[in-house]
C-alpha cells in the first residue's frame, strides 16, 4: 500500500510528459525539461516496483490507482 503512491505519481507524471516531449520535437527545440521529468517518473516507478514484495502486475495498477485516489479523497 505504501508503494502505490510513488507508482501512481510516476505514471501520472509520465503521462503528462508525453505532450511536453511532442511539443518540444514539433517546435524543433531540445526537450531538456521533458527528459528530466521522464527520468523522475521512471525513478518513481522503479522505486515502487522494487520496494513492493513481488512487484506489480499490470492488472494491479487500476486497483492501486483507486486506492491512492480513495486515500486522497
């Protein structure tokens, strides 16, 4: 349960990074901030997977999302 928050935060950050990367490439500028953000997201996801005994399966991710959402609300 404690590793759900870093996993979901990493996935949300990674999702928000995709438009930023596409914008940088379409404007022909280097995606420096996007690369830094995606590295943070990858770090959070790896931390969550490594710290949870047994790791995460793909079918567990929606449950983890709603546990985090329920805890925040």
